C-alpha cells in the first residue's frame, strides 16, 4: 500500500512532540534540580529515574488497552488525543516549583508532576509507535514513513534542545525562565500530538486469517478500554499484560535483539544528552554553548536522515544500522579530548556524531514495523500494541538510566549542587566525570549494542516473502 503525502506528513508531525518531550527533560531536568532547586545530584537522578520506571510499569498496560481500542473501534486515536490534551498541563507543572520551597519539597513536586507528564506522553507514544505496521504492509513504504518521521524528529530535537535553553535565559529570574520555557514548549507539544492523533481513520478492523495468537486472543477475556466504567479492568489485567510482554520477548528473536540494541543506544544517547548542559557550563565555560552543541548534533542529522534511508534501500536496514553505530562510536570517543583541550573543535566532532545519530534513530524505527509484520504473519495479528508498549518501556528505561548514569558519575566525582543565584566552583574530578559521561561511556554502550544487533535475523527478502505470501492468500 502506497501512503499519501498527507498521511506521511501527519504521522511525521507527531515527532515534534515525541522529539521535544524526549529531548527537553533529558537535557534540562537534572540540571534544573541540581543547579536551580539545590537538589543533590544523586537524588536528582533518582527522581528522574523513578518517573521513568513508572513508564515501564504503565506502558505494557497502555499497549494492551491500545490493542483493545484498535480491535473494538478500528483506531487508536482516542488514547493519542488524550495524551495530547494532558501532556502540556503536567509539563508546565514540572517546571513550576515555587521559588521559596526547599530542595526536599521541590524534588517531591517535580517527581509527582513529571510522573503525570510521562503517563500522558505514554498515552500518545505507545499507540503512535504501533501505527506504521498498520498503515502499510510495504517494506519500502515503512522506510519512507519512518525516514520522514526522523527528519521531523531531528528538527524538533534541534528546536527544543537549542531554542528552549535560550528561551529560558530571556528572563533574568531562573524560576520564571524555566516556567516560560515550559509553557511555550508545552503548547507546541500538545498541538503536534493532536495533529498526529488524526492520522489513523476510524474504521472496521480488517479480518485476517487466524493464527495461534489470534485464536488465543479470541479465547482470552477482553482487555479494558481506555475510558468508561471498564477502564479499571486494565489494572486487573496488569499481570496478563506483563505475561504478554514476557511472552513477546520470549517468542520473537527479531524483536528481542532489536530492542536490546535500541535500549543500549538509548542509554548511550540519554547519558550524552543529560551531560550536554553540564559540558556547556563546566567544560566549555559558557552555559549558552548548549545551543551550539545541539545545533552541531542535530543539523547534520536533518541532512543525513534521508541519506541513511537511501543507504538502507541499497544495502539493507540492518547493515546500514551497523554502519551508523560504528561512526557514532568513533565520534563519541573523539570527544574525550575535551578533558585536555576544550574548544570550538568539539562542534565538528559532535557534527559527525549527529550525522550518525540520524541513522541510530531512523533505522531501528524502520525495522520495528517489519518485526511486527513478521510476527503477525507467523503467529497471527493483534499484538502491535504489545510490541509498541514493550518498545516504549525499553526506550524509556534506556533514556532514564542515562540520567541515572550521569547523576551517579557526578555524585562519585564530587559535583557541588547549588540553588539559583549561588556561585560554586566544581572540583577537577567532577569536570572529568562530565567529560567521560559525554564521550567514553556513550561510545562503549553503542559498541556493546552491536553485539546484540549481530543476532538480528530479518532481511529485506524475508519481509518481502511474507508480504507476497499474504497477498497471494488474500487473492486466493
């Protein structure tokens, strides 16, 4: 099935919101806690991690509810719209801590608000990831769809990562600056999510040849819908949702290996992202340098996302993914030079990492719908929401642990936290820890991810063969 330009565009617009929410908290939230609210580095990392752990708990449930929405209503759009409406509210509240509150109360406020924001985001993100496998059955069209998404995603990362900290600095008062930043970002996040929520039209689910999992699904008790009196049933089905997630990992080798690769890379990029603000202030000596770091990282990614799509078309997605990962690893190792000679040269090396980062984002996301379609062909349809729920939980875990790795590094190396307006001097060990978290640790993690990717079994001919067989059966 060939996708219309409108469908591709509406789906890609959703990445403005996913890119913004995935980038901005990872970039500034730990820094906001340690250098504005006075929360200890280790506690700041635990706050961000706790909120993300909640995502891991809730995402499989949302995936099950999303599958039920698709089966009953022919669309996942109600969950996506709910996320788009709620996310801006809780995102603003995350950065609205009263200036008079102490570190303990401020940390509790951020934790509660960010948990709610993460939940709202998951309502959108989990069904959003499930859509490509349902919008088209074409290997090439999925690559086209996900390449467009990553182009928009990289632009969003650049806009949020570079523009939001600059907007924060417009107001002299740090607390008011963060609130202004959150309000402006929240409006953009909500609007983009609501636009993307309309990409899937409501309609009857097409009947498919029943497979093993389809038969099991018909015999299983129904999963609760996201609204109405039966919504509490989702919580009663919580153990079943986790059993489904575990069964998915156990039975799908392509998914298991792709997820392991992606989680390790999310951990790597999450650690680098969380460290960027600290590199700007304490290594480069200019808090505003974070804008240039993001421009150097993301501007090449905008250009290279279609390039990686073309490379994947020529050599296959898996081989292209390996190539991008290798380039990123080498570039990240090069950033270790910041420990001895910080300077403008760093932007060139970050630009190389940014070119590779486009592949790290677009290629696994283009491979995921192939995995879902392969599973549907082998075991029967009906598990797309479970796939996306587990995938989102894994991605969230990776990015969350990135903040944890950074905060642990800061704590071990003696980082000194401070409240707004207080000037401190960091020890040399803390500055070195920041450099290591920005360079060596991400390089090691991405290199390790290649070991997981080595076992990924699907190739283009496998996906095309399954698609041809399905088309033949439909016409028979």
